[in-house]
């Protein structure tokens, strides 16, 4: 018998022969296989590997074996001041940036949906920041904030206002990062809200109008409850993304001044690549993953309960 | 037939993609900027001359360290040579990522690098510093110098700034008269490497150092350190607003645009300042050694050095390339391409020194010979980060200079386990 690598005979490989029947019998498995393989390779294996790394002290010297430290890397999180600073900064950034983006995005969507529905050009323009690569956004804002030659200080100067060190001032640096993030990601919320508004049923509004409900009343009692699932998804996606903030901070401030903009992603990067301590970096990453899962679950449960 | 052709092309493309730069005989990891551009140009010349295929992979400054460390810790052998910033040498050498060059010198019938290299340039290529075996060869002779606008300093009553007091005196006059648009001094205040790099020469010029001589004590929080910090804070007060976030580009731009009168800077910026298309200050900037504090000034050395990665499969070819690229002829060509040399014969070559753009060479050679290396420690990136955070806090005014020194002392002690 002439065998193939899989042990099938030539007769089986012939079209219309055994191969076809075999493929038909295992069609479900065959169709799922690529996805499962990709999932295993890109998600499951790295996740398991990260768990494994997080309980080891890994030397940058390849000849030094990995040292099992159990929960040691996680215990270290409790006393690591830089981690605490990064955690606080990430929380501040996430809460402020996502809140502002949500309010602006919802407001813009209501405005454009209700009053200037036909201005599709304006809607497209508003979405441009979201389409730009984060690195391009960061460099653009770096140039805007540049204290000596930046356009923002040039405007301040011409208006006779005091010049500011936007990204270099301890009191303004986080604010500057938030503004850049709001500029880029408000369109994302706006887009989702606009889609949500477009799908609202008309009848309840007609009934409410007949009953003499004010616009505010209609917004509060109809629009917001109807939009709740969309709002939940938008906020969830933005919170998860904000927790991973890296590009803007890396380019604009590098985590400074005085650690005021050091966020968790930047700290993980530093620990893993600058301090060559991938075990501890894996532990911090797992912490962030854990927080994200808890937040998402809590959030989704609350939204479901509210429904 | 078409299917077969398509299949063959697909396989060939995949193999090429998987192998990356495997077509090359030697692969070199170099930084972006003039240092990497120079070595990449040299690699092209070498390929033409010797028929050896040399691939230069360029990455931004921080990524060179990361990619080198990754290649070293995974023994990937993807890079044969790494062009390193000298403070990285202890990390790479002590973690087994660099090849000891002694056997290669021996088999080439050489004792080691020749004596035309500057002694300070060679000292950093030995690990431990100036004592152990050679693990690299110096390629770009960076050491900081003091850059200043001589005319402005003269206007402010200082002919040549020899001490930090001179700089402060002239700088204050210029900043006070600058109306918020012109400043007497500018420095890299960005957290991490930038602020540390611009503080260390001041630190040393007041007799301070990070460790004592036998490395048994961290010595940041000392009276000498406090004196250096006092000067640093005074310099901050005459610098532009926002200096807390400045890196090399912002400082270079301020000098080239003529909005700041002085700074500590690296010699590879000379080419920019002397280029009319990039600078308003062509021919107007003077170069001097680092000013003195209570002790003679000392530059921070920041050489770019070439080492062979331990996992390289082409070590002999890599060594041959390194010896060729650091020969007097090639270092001269490298100098003409804008990279400061590491050889005395090139520093004093009349063909170069008679040119206006190399007028800083005598000062630079002196600066290298009077330079100090950053503390040689395999955990230097972590030490630099911790020190940089505290310096950044002091510059930003969120802690007092005294607190910054104390916190830095504690942080460095914790990292190095030296109490």
C-alpha cells in the first residue's frame, strides 16, 4: 500500500473516494480547526505561558534557570510604590477620559441626529481622529503642546496669556493626555450613540409628545433607557481600552513629569523590557487582566439587572 | 502549471519571511540616527569591498536595547553584532549576551585593540570597566560638551564659562532679559535617561558620585550631591518653562533656533548646529569642556560600541567586520559622515581639523579623556529610571531637592541591595 503522511491510501485520496467521505464525516471538526488552532496559538498558549511566567523569577541570562517564586511577584505588587502610582494614574485617567468622552459623544450624537441629520460630511469629519493611528495622534499633540514652538502656546502668547508647559507641567500633564485622548476617542462614542439613536422606535416618542412630555422628559425617560445597551457596550469598550493606554503617554510625557502620567501599560513595558524582569511584568499584566474582567463582569451584570 | 507556480512562490515567500534577514552573512542591530546611519553606510561599503552581505537593522534608541536583550535572552542568534550605548555593556556582558573578544584577537595575532584608540574609549569596552576582557570595540566617540552662544555670554559679562557659577551668572542675565522667549540655559529634564544624562556631569563636578569607590555604599545623598542639586535647581530656574519634558530634540531645537544660549549636549548635534538648513546659529555656537563646580568638570561618556552577540553563528565574520569598521581609515570616513571618532589619529588629522565643521575636535578629545562613565552596573536601566524619577520630581518641584536625594538614595539602595 502506498501511504501518505496521514496514513491514508491512494484510493482514499482519489476524488469521490474515501477522502471525500472522511472529510464529510469530519466536516465540523475541519471547519472549526483553523479557528481553534489560531485561538490556541494566539490566545490560550500565551495566557498559560503568562501565568507560568508570573510565578517565576526570570533572569535575562539564558543560562540561569527560571526560579519558581510562587505568589512572590504578586506579593511584590503590594509594596511596589511605582506600581501604586501607575495604578492611581490609570484610574484617574480612565475615569476622567471616559466620562468626558461619553458626555461629549452622546451630546454630539443627539445634536447631529436631531438637528443636523443631513450633514453627513460633518459626521465624517468628526470621525477622522478615531481613524488615525495612535502614534500619529500622539506626535500631532506633542507638536501642539510644544512649549516654545507649539501652536497652543503661540495662541496663548498672541492672546497675552501666560505660556504653559502643557505636557511638562505636573499639574497639566495628565490633563493634556486626557484632552488628546478625548479628541481621538469621542468620535467612537459618538458613532455608537448615533447608531443607537438611529435604531430607536418612533411610536413611544409620538405617544410621549401627545401626552405633552417635554424634550428633556423624553430624553430622560425614553432615549436614555432605550440607549442603555449601546451605552453599556460603548463605556465597556472605552474603559477596557483606557486601561491599556500606552501610545499617548509614551510619546507625550514618557510617564513624567515626576511620575504624574505613568500608567500601568507603560510600567509593564518598562519592567519587562527596560528592567528585563518579565516574570514581574507578567504578574502586573495578570493583575490588569483580572481588574478588567472583574470590572466588565460587574458592569454587564449591573446593566442586565437594570434592564 | 499555474497552481504549481503559485505554490512555489508561496513557499518561497514564507521561507523568506520566516528567515528575515537570513540572506545576510552578518546582521547588525543599530540605532536610528547618525550613529546607525553611519554604520549602515559602512556596512554597504564593506559589502561592496569584501563581497560579504551585511544587513543593518535599525531601531529607535530604546528598542535597540530591548531587541538586543530579547535576542540575547532567547539565544536567537538573529543579530551577529549590536551597536550598544556604553552603559548597556554591563547588562549585556554580565548576562552572557556578549562574546569575549580575546580569542579573536589572539587568532588574528593581535594583543588587543591598538593604542591609537583613546584610552577612555577602550576602557568602557572592557568588562569590568577598564579591567576585564574586551567585549566590544568603540565606534562613535560621544562625550558631552558644553555648548554656548559666545556672543550672548560676552554680552552677559562672561567671556568663557569655566565654572557653573559663570554659567549661572550669564544665564540669569540672559533669561531675565529674554522676556519669556529667550533663555540662558536649557537642559533635558524629561523623566528617566534624559534628566539623568544632563545631571550627572553637574553631579560629578561637585565631587559627588552614585557609589563609593569599592561599590559598598550608595553615595547620592551627600553634601556633594546637595551642592550639585543646588546648582541644578538654579539652572532649572533660568531654563524655559516645560523643560521637565525636554529630551534631546527639544534642547537641540532651542539651541539651533537661537532661543537658548547654552546647554550640555552631545557632539553629534554639532552637524545640525552647523547646517544652515537646520540652524540659525551656524558658526555662532562655541564648544567647551563641562564647567567646573567645586571639582573639575567631567563629561558623561556615551560611546556607541560594537559587540558580538554570543548566540551569533557568524562570529569570525562579525569580528572581521568590526576590526575593519574601527580601522583608522574607516573611523575617518565615519567622522566625515558626522560621527565623532574614537582614535587620536583621526581627532588630530589635519584634513579634518582644518575644516570649520570639525573645530570642536580638540575640545571633544579633551572631553573624552576627562570623561566619566555612568555607574557600571548590570541593573543600570533600573537605577537610571529610579534616579530619573526623583530628579524629575525635583525639577517639577513636587519634592524638595533634599527629599529627591534621599529618595533616590533609598531607591538605588533597594535596587542594588547596597545599604
